[in-house]
């Protein structure tokens, strides 16, 4: 049962003050299995509230996001952005003194070293934060036993058991694979292996046209690889608003990325030399590539997470079942992040869920995560960012809607930086008088939109109207003006948008 009484919160805070003594006896207020974003956020937030806290982490704190996912992937995408900038410098009157058709040189081993430096610096900082707040970190595999005990199979071969008044399951996820494409780490890879490359393949088949697949396709194409994307569904970026997904699809075509949507793969025939493979697809079609990157989502890391008798429910897909406060079917056992059923596998969602858990443990007022309104960010080129309902979803939900779109081509800052591909789209509920009411969704594709979504996210979550949002001033010239212009147009009196 979720504690709600003030005296329960006081009891937890009091016990947290002697956390070092309790930790010495193997008992903590909170024991967290998994040190990724959801896990370490729960630890830091709980420790800040005075709870004695321990993390059990198989590898390194920071988890997949820091070491094999979000951070290294975005570092390489920034490498691609720098390459685009240098390659297009002559448009700004900047030359290197070489021939006009000379291309920048990619030394990917240097990029890999820089990526690792960024990751190592962030890991060091996070480790310091955990140590500074007195959080115990156990290196090994954690298994939840009955009665809130956690068995730790240490990486050094030892076995330890600790106990938590509350337990947080935050074991994260692993890349999914598909039949016929066994991962060998050299020719067939998942995101884990791709992010460890020190040379670029000349040609790549990316299997999966979702967020991760589109990021890898964009990255490889920008750095000179020949890229083909295979997507089983009719379009790439399924789940994004169609106008936004179409912007990315058009950009991919212009950059020579071949998207084969609605396509089934039959397997592949590796080159005996190990230098590449032939992908088999459709009705006997073939494509020779140097590497295959499988990007078809992630599965929860719940194998071995639970012993018999814990009371925690795992669904048919392997996810932990939790309620809106992240409480599982077992009292005092919570779950956050990628292991949780029916939630977006996003690092920042794990952060938010962790705060919900700790507040619930402390008996503080809790606002559950509204998964329909969380911010999404996809870092391909052009970038994608959105919050709230798509136009299609709003109609399916029965809303009568008003929609406005504003392309970045008319934005002065976009023209200045030479990056005009994209659109801002705002969807609002239509009032009985025909005017635009509550903003239901904000969807963007274009330059740096992942850094521009904040205002749109707040508008959606505060259920603001265009009249309320339009009064706020956007700086000029700025990319954020496009959102302001679009909202202003929804009031019926747009300046630059019809």
C-alpha cells in the first residue's frame, strides 16, 4: 500500500538520518536494482530526502543511456552535424584552401575517443554525486527475493544479501533482435556494437525505421556511408505525426537514404571472408552491404530479476506491471524505467517515475506521469520533437480540432544558419464558436527542435489555449519564433502564417 500519512513520511526521514549505520547492517530505506537513469534518479532524489539508499548495478552507474545509448549516440550525431557544417562552409564564404569539391575527412577513431571522453567525464561526475550523498553502490547482478531481500551476485564472484524497506526495480532493457539476424558484433550489430565502432562501414542496412533506426541512418549517411533502411510498417517513424514524419522521409530521400517501407526481411547470407553480407528481402531481392544494424526496439531486462514468491507480476512480454504511482503488485516494491509495462522507454520518463516513487515512499503528494503528454526527442537530421496528441490520434479520440502549420523556410534564423527543412504543427481543440481552445499537441521537425519543445510541452501539459500562449514574446530572430507564429495564427490573427 502506498504510504500517505504524514507520520509515515516522518518515520522514513528519521530512519534516513542513520542511513550509514543501517547500511552497515545490510538494511536500507530503499534498495534499487539497476543504476540507469530511473535507478540513479531514485537514489539521488531519495538520498536528498534523507533516505538511506543502495544501488545494485551490473555494469556501471548511468546504465545503457550513458554508456551504450542516449549519450554516445548523440555524441556521434553531433560529429555528423560538425561534418555537415564543415562540408557546407563554402556557402558562408569559409574555405580551407583545398579544391572546391574536396570533402572533409572523417577520422572515426578520433570521434570514438571523444565520445568515450564525454561518457567518462559524465560517469565520473555521476559517481561523485552518488558518493557525495552517501549512496552505497554494489557491483553485481541483483535478484529480488521474498520479504524485500536482494541477493547480489557480485562481479568479483561474491554473494551478498541486503534488505530494503522499499525496493525499486530499475533493471533497464536490452536491444531486441530478429530471427535470421544473429548478432555477431562485426557484420550484424545492435546499438551496443555500433557505438563501439572505430571505423565506418561503406554501406549499411538499418533494420527498423523508428527513432533509433532513423538516428543511425542519419548518422551513417551524413558521414558518407551508403544507407538503406528496412521498415516492416508502411512508413518510418510510426507514432509521429504524419506531417513531421514526412519531413524526415523527404530529407532522407534527398540525402540518398533508401527507405524500403512495408518490407519483410528473409535473412542474410554472410560473406565467408567476414567482410560483409547480402540481405535477403521482399520476393527474392538482395542487397550487399558491409554491415547490418538491427534497431527494432528494446526488451526489458527481467530475466533473473525476480525469485519465486516476490508477488511482483511480469506480463506476457516480460515487463513488470505497475500502477500509476509505479507500485507493483507487491507492497513496497516499485518499478521505473524500461522494465515497466506500457510506458515509453525514454530516459527522462525514468527520471520522472523515480520522483513519483520517492514521493510516494515519503507520503508526499504525487502527480503520476501522464504518458500521453511526455516530451519526445529524436536526434536524426532533421530533428523531431513533440508532446501530446498527433492530428490522427486527436481525431480518433473524438476531438473536433483546429490545426496550424508553419514551415521553417519562412523563419529568418533558419535562413541565417542555412537549415530550413522542417515544420511546426500545433493541434488545438475547436470550441463551439469555431475558435481554437485547449492545445492538444505540438509537433516539430527541423533545426534544433529538441531544444525548442519546452514551450510546446508546457502548453500541452497546462492545457493552455492559443490566446494564452500567443501573448508571450519570442526573441527575434530565433528558431523559437516559428512556434510563437504558429500559435499566434491559431488565434485567427497571425502575422506571417495564414
